[in-house]
C-alpha cells in the first residue's frame, strides 16, 4: 500500500495531497489538512510542492530559477548575520530573489516570551511569524549578473515595489542595503 503525499509546514501543520475533478475535465491536485478522501499517492510529473514564506502549501509546475545557488547562499549568509528581534525569509521565483521580514515585536510580547527557554522561544517565533515583503533583487543582466534593487513601500497610496538604486551584483547590493533592514533608515531608501 502506497502512502499518500503529505507536507508538514514550518508551522507544524500537515497537509495531504488530494485529487479531484477539474472543471472542463481532467484532474486537479490540491493540499488540504483533511486526511481522508481522494488522496494522491504521488505528485504529477512536472509538478512540485511549494510552501510560501507564510506557510501556505500549493502544488505548482516546476519552475526554473535564473538565480544561481551561490547567489542565494550568499544572501542567506548575509541574512544570518543580522541581529535583532526580526526574522527573515528568502523566496526565489524565476528572476527575482525576495526578502521577507517578520516585523518588530512589542515590548510586552517580548517580556512574556522571555520566560521561555531560548530554544523554545526561537521555535515559537519561527512557527508563528508572519512575513511581509521587504526587499527584492531582480536579475536584469544574466551575463554580468546584475540585479535591480527594490524595497516595498507601505505608503497607503503606493503599497508596491519602488526602485532604490542602480543594478549591481547581488553581493554588493546586500552589503549596501542589508544594514537598513529592520531600521528606520529602510524607509528613507528610494
């Protein structure tokens, strides 16, 4: 007996891959927390499991990334150096590498959480963090490996990505802009 396809999110929730009829014919695949019903035994060819930074799970067509593994690893290394009470996650889609942040915690929240062990605190923070877009780098020159830097603007009338500089290598952009993540100076970048 083959076991159904499951995925456990960073939030600790387990989802089961289901199949169902598609409007117009065919079969659709989707994740649900329900462990009964029409469960799929394997992913369809050419598809993958995708979890968003906020823990939503989807089945999607496999997507080729134009971002190199070493570029992503470099960004992860730079993010790991950031200190403070903000958590960061990275998502790569096609030609874009996006950095999400968890926002700052209130002092009351922190006082309550300080009673927990550091390990339990880290586990809970990661599990229940809600991430929002902060910064992204879009590959604009694949040969020279130049990326256009943008930050998310939360000005009510804008609520969109705005350019914050000229295209440069991802390493130089990280060195220049990551010092602003989680600080007031971030909102002065434009």
